[in-house]
């Protein structure tokens, strides 16, 4: 693999801080700023570590960066940002953006995003990205100066293309279908998982009541008292253990969420292809109709019905000079059109090629990452089971001494 | 110290029935326990003969001969089992009968083995008879009589099995009791082919007497309750309160577990759906789906076990506590009656040196009751400790087994998840 930025530079999002400031409308607002620390990875020949550079960015700046990358590299499956608002929460989790747990998970998500971009063979070389990491002041202006917003395709245009394109590359159609399904299934999974977590929390916490009642009961017993009391303690431990277990599981949920959002990035690439293909088809259609017009004018035959043809029939034909002029214009347009079509064709083929290469890279990454996520989930479950066995074995021993 | 002083005291009946007293004090060679004797002079206020244990002194002997733990297999001479539930469909009703098997070497039984069929009604009858005839003893509880039709299926396997276990426990507790196990009604219950005939006979006898048998005279106010019985009463109050709380907690846990199960049942299949979309991840995702399915099964088993094995025993002990408190009340009444009669005599100021017989009988009753109750409480406490030890260890075991099943499931898919397609 090419030398990507991730290999040359250590990147971390190490801190999050609450800030207050004034927004564009000069109203006071509270937001969270994240500290990005970078350090060049140098060979430790003298045992010296390179100094750490740092700057603060807020979520909206990350969003700006990502938009820029999506528009500038439409053939790349651009890594997604962590969610803007807390979604798929279960009752104990806060849906509040200011909640420390949410901020913490977001910090990790943002770091992950930067690492993904930095390890992408194409994206890591982008100058704006580099400046995002290294230059705090004036970065926003620089991004806007690239004029990327102008290159952005309108949503309406994209939607139109999706419906009307005639011959998209089948692979992209399938991929789009896949990304729709993936999004749907991961959403479902995250929703149900949140409910499962909620219920499991309930089961564990109710056991805590045993602790109290065993303690009260042990007060009136002679021989049974000690056993009951100590067993009650284990029930308390059991009830308390669920908090850590579920906190760990949130990381798994975050891993799934990343791919939920990745599905959207996949879809964006497919949409771009459809748009380009539609554009190409329209250009080809336009060229064909112009050629036809030219032919008709030249030979005097009217093959297709046109209002002009009808009116000229009714009101008399134009002069040969007028016709000559028209033909000349059309011929020019046709030549232009042909050149444009050629370049559009080339563009389209290039896009398909490079996009598909990145898609293959993405697929491998996805398979690897999700497998790792499933393994870590299984490991979490195993740990939970072992803890359960431990606690109940301890309780059983206490009961046996009753 | 109670029984001791009684022994020293000249028994009002000692001179008249010394022969009958003899056997009671010397245990027969093959049995550790003395036989109960029907003491004709110990009768109810209304004159009906009562099959009670012999006077307090015998009970005290019992206590000293009684081993701390339950009789081990070698010395036990009576074994009773309840099993084989069967449904009977008649024109009037449908009901379940259980097979009651008895194996014994006791002389009170004509045969060494018996096998009869009994229905719940018969157990209920037995319990009532025991309460009547052994009012100074703690009679074990029966599972609840009435179940709301429509809410609980009286003929479901789970319900019948739960009931069977409770009925088996009931008979075993009686079997283990040194006095109750020799009760005549118990004997008939275990042996009679036609129990209904015996029941009718008993009813006829009663109707002849014109009054149903009630030991409690009622209506007397107790001056002061002996400390130990007051303590027992307080203990039982708190005990049944705590058990009630535990029952509610256990039910809540089961409810939460079932709700968790509902979500899990939706969760697992989503992984499977996802697997259908993927190529390389297909097997791992299917594996996770199957794994969650196994956890669901394990959880279902845990909840069922808790419902069938844990909750009924808790409820049994709550019922036990209730009936014990009633016995305590009866004891209070007997003592109150004695005190009242004693006071009445004291007020008469006659110079009769002898205490009237009926006051003596009251005193006997009090001391008898106290001794029997004390002995039964000790036995009950011991059994309770063992029963709860077993019950709670069982609960822990079930939870351990649940987690072990889940652990196995998750551990077994790790290699599947780590498997690389090239290595296949």
C-alpha cells in the first residue's frame, strides 16, 4: 500500500471541552470542541520523540471537511462521521448531546474518522485534510475558497437521474440495492439491541432487591443468618455488574453504526455514477437529435414531426441561405457535442474503474472490520457469562453454609 | 426445664393406668420411637375421645430420643411416595388422581407395601383430620386448594407436576414426624382401598356426637404469653413477611426475564437476515444468530424451572407460617382457659386440698401443648433450614447452568468467526 498519512503521523482526538461562543446570528451557544493532537512518527534514532501539535475543532468543522471530501472525491467511499444526535438509545443512555458519555463516544468516533481518512490511499494525500489537522486558523476560508460547493450536485438532479437513467452499470445498481438493505438491517439490529440492553438491565437490577431482603431476613435467623447475609452481598455485586457490561456493548453498537453510515456513503458513489451515466445518455441523445436535424435540413426530408417543419410547410419554407446558416451552426454544435461525448465517456469509464477499485477496497475493509466486531461481541458475551457463573457460584457457596 | 419438672410432678393419671404408661416409656426393640397410645382419659371438653399423643412426659422422652438430623435410611421404617398422576374423566367432573406408594416395616401396618390412588380432596381431608386429631402439632401445608379456572390450566403438565411435588412433600413431612406418622387417619389414608367409605364412617360418628370436633374452646383472654411463644409468633410474622417479599422479587425477575426473552427472539433472526445479504460474512452472522437462539432456549428453561420449583416452595412456607400461627393461637386459648379456671377455683376459697380434675386436665393440656409445640418448632426450624438451603442452592444452580449453556454457545462460535475463507 502507498505510504499513507497514518503511517507518517500519529493522530488522536484526545480531549473534549465545553465551550460557549457566539454563532453566526450573534446568539450565544454552547458547543463541544475537540482537541486534535498530531505527532510525526520518526525513527527513534536519538530516543527523541517529535513534539505534539494540537488544535481544537468542533463537530461542524468535521462536517465541513467531510462534505468537501465527498464532493471532491465522488468515486471514493468516504468514511462517515459519528452520529450527530444520539440515536438508538435505551432508557439509561442519554439522548442529550451534552451528556458526558455521548461526548466521550463521539470523541472516539471522530478519532476513528480521522484515522480512516488518514489511512485511505487517496484521501490521505488531500491538502485540505492535512491543513485540517495542522492549521487551526483560516482553515474554513481555505475550504470555501476551493469552491467545492459549486461542484456539488443538487439533490434534485441526482434524484431525477436515478429515475431516468437507462443503462447504468449493473454492478452499481446491485450495490445500491445492497446498501439499502444493509442500512435497513443494521438499523433494525441496533433498535432491537437497544431494547435487549434495556431488558437485560432490568433483570440484573431486580436481583439487587434480593440483597436487601436477605439482609433483613438474616437478622431473625440464627444458623442461617451468615449464609444469607453474604449471599445477599453477591446479589448486589451481580446487580451492579450490568453497568460495565452494557457500557462495553455500546462500543459494539458504535462499530455497527459506523457501517450503517457507511451504507449512505456507498449509496452516494452509486448515485454519482447514475448521474454521470444519465448525463452521458442525455448528451448522446442530444447529439443524435442534432445530427438528425442536420440531416433533415440537408436533404430536405422531414423524418420526424416537428412544429418548425409544419409551420414551414404551412407558411413556406425558409430560404436556402437561412438553411445553410442553420446547418453550419448545427455542424459546429455536433462537433462540440461529439468531443464532449467522448470526454464524458472517458470520464464515465474512469469513474467506474476507480470507484469500483475503491469499492473492492471497502468491501474487504468491511468484511474484516465486521468480523472483528462480531468476535469482540462474542468475547463480551463470554465474559458476561463467566462473571455470571462466578457470582452465582459464590452465592451458592454462601447458601451451602446456611 | 419444662419437661423435666413435669416428670417429677405426680401425674394425675399415673396410678390408674400405669400399665398403659409402661410401654410408652420403653421403646420397643426394633423401633426408636415409642408408640402413641390412645389415652382415654385425655378427652375433649365435649367428651369425644381424642387420639392424641400420650402425656407430655412421653413427648419429652421423644425429644431426647429424637436425633438432631432427620432419621437416616437405616433407622427409617416408613417410606411414602406420590407419583403417577392420571386424569379421570367422569360425567360430573374431571379430576386428577395420584398414586401413593407406601413401604414399611411398622407393625401398625398389616402389609409391608401399599399402593393406592388419591385425589386432592383426599389429601385435604387428611390434613383436616390431622388438625382435628393432633391439634397440638404443626401440620404441614398443602398446595393451594382453589385455582382460578381460566387463569391456570389445572390439567397442564406443569401444574400437575408442581402439585404432585407439593403433595409428595406433604406426605413425607408427615412420615418424618414421630407423632403424626402414627396417626390413625394417616394410616387409613395410606392403606384403604375405599377411602370414601372410611370418610363416611367418620362423618357418621361425628353426626352421632352432634358436634364437629373442635379443640379450641375460645372466648378466654390470655394473661401473659410465655416469652418463647411470643418470640415464635414474632419470628413467624417477620419470616412470612420476608418470604412474601422474596416471592414478589422472584416473580418480578421471571417477568423481566420473559420480557428480555421476547426481545432476544427478535434480535437473533436479524443477524440471520443480514447474513443473507452478505457473502463472506454469511456464516459468521448465521453463527451469531444460532447462538442467540441457544441462549433463548436456555433462558426459557431457567424461567420455567424457577416458576415450577422455586416459587411453589416459597408459597408452601408462607402457608406453613399461617397455619403455625393458628396453632399458636390455639395454644394461647388453651392456656387462657386453664388460667381462667384456676382463678375461678382460687376465688372459691374452699379448703379442698385437691385441685379439681377438670382444672388438672386443663393444666395437662397446656403443658402437653407447650411441649409438643416446642418439639415441633425445633423440628420445623431444622427442616426449614435444610429446605431453604436446598431451595436457594437450587436457584443458584439453575442460574449457573443457564450461564454455562450460554457460555458454551458463544465459545463454540469463536472459531467460526475467526475462520478465514481460504483455510476452508
